[in-house]
C-alpha cells in the first residue's frame, strides 16, 4: 500500500473533521462508502487507524467510526474550595464541568483494601505495606471517560469516613471528610505529561499519540496529616488546568 495514498486520505478526512463537516459524535463514512468514491480498502483501514492515533475518531463495535469530542473542561485550582461550600452536592470534577456548561459526572468503579506501595506510602506518610484503601473512579463528560482516578486513604481514616464502602459519594470525598469531622486544609498538586499506556488509551478512548496529563494530588489537614493521595490520568486535549491569582509572597524579584 503506497504510504502517500493512505496518508492523503487521512489528511483529507481530518480536514473534514476540523471544518465541522463531521462534528463531534457524528459517524464517519463507512468503508463501503469510501470504496465507492474510489478508495481502496487497505488505504481506508490504515487512514482510520491514523485518525484514531491522532485522537480525532474512535471506532466502536457495531456502531462505526465516530468523531471524538474534544470539548475542554477548565479545571481551576479553586474547584476544591467550591466543592466544600455549605449546601453543595457536587464534587470538584462536577463543579469544574458545570462551570463550563458540560455534563460532568464521576462513576465509582471499585473499592479495594491493599498494601501501600513505596510511592503511595511516601505520599500518605505511612510505612510501606501499611493497609490503605484504594477508590477507583472514572471522571466523565457526556458519557465519555476523560479522567482515570485512583485515590488512596489510610485504612483507619477510610473506615471512619466510610470511604471504604463502595458507591458514589454525593458531594465528593472532601465533603465526606468534612462531615466526619476532618478538616481538609490544603491540596498540593504535581502535574506531568506523557503518552498513554495501551491500557490507558483503551480506557480513555484515545489514540496512542494523544498525550495525557498526570496529576498527583495530596490533601492534608491543618496539622499536616495526609488525608488523601489522588492520581489521575486524563486526555490532555480535553483538560485545562488553571492556577490563577496565586499569592506571590514578597513580590517578584
């Protein structure tokens, strides 16, 4: 199969997507339709694999090739404080997505009792091998998985706040902690970027060349005790992390 043939087809289809001829959620032409236009089946298959790798489409069994949504959610640092305001029922992800008129939700996947790895133990300031609870979740937008979330808690804390029980927490984890008498006081985040693993790409429904943002967050109480260590992996073309109006003690030298 000539390289130029399938690549030119991929570029033409990409242009039609970018011009909104095929908007997010719409079905792309079928193999039969493109073959009727004179394209070869091998070129069509290779071109669509290329579009998947670019993150422009997803291929769904028994549905077809669908244009992938790339609507971005703006995630401000202030989402934590907003999620803790009295009377609210949304967690940080739901708060952030609602602020930009997106239908965001969090789906609880599993709750597991495990032994802390060296890296998790360092984040929670416990001994390696200590009992911890891992809560796995998907952060969704309009039914699409946008973030993979894995949160870790010291086992005693999880039991006291019912974080060791399955199911979604109305209002989010931070509100559950506050209701149990804990005082989440600050959150520290480390953000890195890389290409996804094969498993992550499949879970997020993205191509192999779509970068992911990896956020590692640790929540402490007023006494410096680690309450939660959260690791998220999300499609970089759907997330914007905003750290606005941060105080600069002493000014800028």
